[in-house]
C-alpha cells in the first residue's frame, strides 16, 4: 500500500548527532521573543505546536489545570502518532 504524502506543514528534518552536551538544536532562534517564534522557526505542525504550548504553560493558567493540560498533551500526541503511522515519518 502506498503511503500518502504528509509533508505539508512539517519541516525537513536534518538529523544532528549530539555528544551529550548542549546541541545546536536546543538554541533559540535569533530574535525569538515568544513561544510562537520557536514553533514557527522549527516549522512544527499543529499537533506538535499544541503540545509545546500545553507543556510550556503546564499548571500555570487558572482556566487550564494540569489535568486538562495533560489530557490535551495526550490528545495531540495520539493525533501525531496516528498521523505518523498513516503517512510515515517524513
């Protein structure tokens, strides 16, 4: 069965080796002043962007207790896993 192309909205992944110390992929983009700058610079898809947002604010927002954030993270990671299983790890 031929896999569908799911590359739209995702970044080209250039795999980098790490020697266990701080790696370039942990550096913030130049000029990044808010979380959305990081999400955009890494060209994250919607699921991953929502996971990053929920993790960053985890337990800090009155209208979104930790349990809600954890469930949101779980929902979006399951959606991302399903996408990867259907379309492959592009």
